[in-house]
C-alpha cells in the first residue's frame, strides 16, 4: 500500500466557508426590518418569582392599554394576550430604525406551582403588569398531629 500525499491544505476548509455564509445570513436576518403586525415570541419579557404563598409574574408592557390585555389561567398555565397598536404616525414617515414592535401577542408559561385560580389578582402600573397567583391550598404543607396510642 502506498501513501498518497493530500494536496489540499485543510480538509475542513469547506466547513469554515459554510460557517461564514451562515453567519452572514444570520446577521442579515437580525438586521432586517420587522414584519408589520408581528411581535416576537419572547414578548413581553417576564420575571417569575415566589413570595410567601404566591407566585408573582411581572411583564413589561409599555404603551399598552389595560383594555388591550387579556389574562387567563387554566391547567396551571398563565396566558397573557394583548395588542400594541401602531399609534398615530403619519403614513409619510420613513423609518431609519424601528425597534418597537406592534401587533398582537400571546405569551404562555407553565406555572411552577398549582395555583388557586379563583383568587388570582392583577395590577398594571407604569407599563408593568403584575399578576399575583396564590398557591393552591393543596400544595401548602400540612402539620400532621401524632396521636398517643
């Protein structure tokens, strides 16, 4: 068996070319203008925390009216739906950069605990929606009394 010298400098050279092409494509897609009426899947940004016997969900929703929001809890899933309206901009405006999306959105998340859906409360202040979800009584620890026999 004879050894044959490979005349190509790097057998993986083609892969680095593909990597550069994909990187260029992703850069292009991330800098493309937003599609009208579309809000990305991670909107609104949320924070989920626990405080005592409550699960607290905070969602950043600047510029959205309370009347344009819908909050539902079913099967341990919280869903926040709404719409950010485009506003009264003139049709003659040419945007150079537009990072604020508008349109309808829906964000659902599985809650970390079972909650009492009859006592869920929500408030909206300065563009932040706060949903307070009390834990279900069955998830709270119960003290077991030991009887003398």
